[in-house]
C-alpha cells in the first residue's frame, strides 16, 4: 500500500509541477506581449512654434528575419505595422521619410496564408497609407514604391502631387548597371504653408551590399551624370534615411563621396547633422547587425537647426516599433529655420 500511495503522490506532484510550468510560460508570453503593447509614449512631445519650426521622422521599417524574405525584407508582420502606425499617429510629424515599406504589388506575387502577416489579406489600402494615416500627402519612389515621403497636409504640399493623395512619382535615381536597383534614392520638393520656405526632401536607401554601387547611387543622386540630372532641384535641402554607411566608423568610397558632399555644403549653404554626432559622441547605433552595429540612419540639412532623438537609444525614448520588429532605430525631432 505504501508503494502504491507514493506512486500516486509522485504522479500528482508531477502533474501539479507541469501545470505550474504551463502557467508560468503563458504568463511570460502575456507579459512580453504587454510590453510591446504598452501605452507609455515613445517620448515626451513638446510644443513648438509652427511658424518657425517643423517636426520630422525618418525610419527604416523593414525586417531582415527569414519570415519577411518573400517580400524582400519589407514590413511584413501585422502587429509590427500596427505598433509603428500607432506611434506615428502619436508623434504626428510634419514630414516623414520611410524606407523598406511593403509595396501593394508585392502581396500579389505570393500566396501567404499566415494570418500574422500583412500579405494574408488583400491590400485594399497601401501599407504606406495605413502607416501614416489620412492627414498626409505621400510620394513614393517611381521604381518600386519601397521608399516614401509623406507631408502633413496642414504643414505643406508636395509639388506635382495632388494634396492628400499618393503619387508614385518621386524623382528617383535611375538604374545603374551592375548594381541592385531594388535600392533607391528619391526626392520631392516641399512647399511649406506654415513656414516661408521651399525645399527638397531626399530619401536615401542606397545599396547595402556594395560600397562601389552605393557610391555611384549617392553621387548620381547628388550631382547627376551624363545621362541624368541630380534629384535635387532646390537650394535648400533636407537629406535623411537609411544611408547604409556610417560616416563616423566606415571607410570606403561611398563614405568618401558623402563626406566630401558634407564638407563642401550645398549651393553655398553649410550642411549640418541633426542626429548622429549632433546628439552624442560617439553617435548612437541605429542598426544592430550582430557582427557590426553602426549608425546608418541620420538627418542632415542646410537650412535648419536642431537635434533629433534616436528612438529607443536616446534617454527617455522608446522604439518606434514598440520594442520588436524592425532592424533599425527611427529618428525623430523638431527643426527650426536658421
């Protein structure tokens, strides 16, 4: 009898232990998910004088995970999209530059039944519109719509793009032989309503895998070549995005092209960083590949002053993606006219 009793007792203890472990496991998942759905603001917003200043956001929203490979590592998970959209709504930037957006046509090329992924549903509304909301005019690059610039309707207009609409006609660096032309650099001209300024916004996402191609793309964007003009048309410029180079840590031909541009200025006006070393030295990392974290994302202009925050790295800030989902850190801040 004693042996049977001990056997039953052991079984009961094993069962109770298994139940407790299951509860702990479920609780940890719930707590983890709660962390990604926190209502804590990603930073403390401050009022600014809209007659002299404007707010800006730059973010690479893509994901290098295997799960997004079928859509070329664009933003492919619903929950990540929802968190980014909620945080963009909270920040309500006047100007937004996004890289690695999922283009509507990409979902037409795959059969995805994973309900956690964006492409499991028909794309009746483009992802870029879901991300920024209805208050913006949007211009995406003319080649593949992976990179887009959005301007709040109350702040200003994108020249040659109907107010409040999406136009896939941003001036885009032409294809370069021998390079991966899925990467783009594109530009639009913005006429502000609240500020006395007309300027170009250039959204950078040159090739990551070849410094030679990256240098060619950047040089063509800035200066043009024998076959095409520069994408820049105005004297005043705002350059931002994922440059796929770290001007403070890298040393290759693309960095040389970029650093020469910064040194020389544009159209007689000095170019200044609004992130990177403008925020702290050494600058916060914005890309966290295991083997080589770097500062690939930054903001530069020749007509504004101000320092932006690297969301999730700067003190008292959280990540744009809510803590999980994107490979890069976004940059947000308020700039004032010089």
